[in-house]
């Protein structure tokens, strides 16, 4: 059975610690970038998908009402022109 070399054991512990530190730094960097992006996007005047869909439905309904009113006006104008021509 071979005895463990203290120098190799120390180097192994040092490398293990360094790997843990590098992994921790990577997580911290990722979290910092994520926070910066949230701050940057938070400053923009963006709407949520739900708000967008709601306004889209409102616009479609307004367009339908506008088309119905235009058809009604056209019918009334046609009736008025028919009366005037008589």
C-alpha cells in the first residue's frame, strides 16, 4: 500500500478550493448580469403580454363598431339621396 504524498494532497485540496471559488464567482457574475438586465429593461416603457392582448381586443372591437357605424351612415345617406331625388 502506498502512503499518500502530503504535497499532492495539499495541491489537490488547493485545486478543489479553487474550483469551488471559480464556480461561486461564475454564479455571482451571472446573478449580477441578470440584475443589470432587469434594471435596464425595467427602465423601458414596456407593456406586459396581457396588457397588449387587452388593447388589441379593444382595438378590434372599436374597428368593428366603426365599420358598423359607417355602414349605417352609408345606408342613411342612400335613403336621404333617394328621398331628395323624388
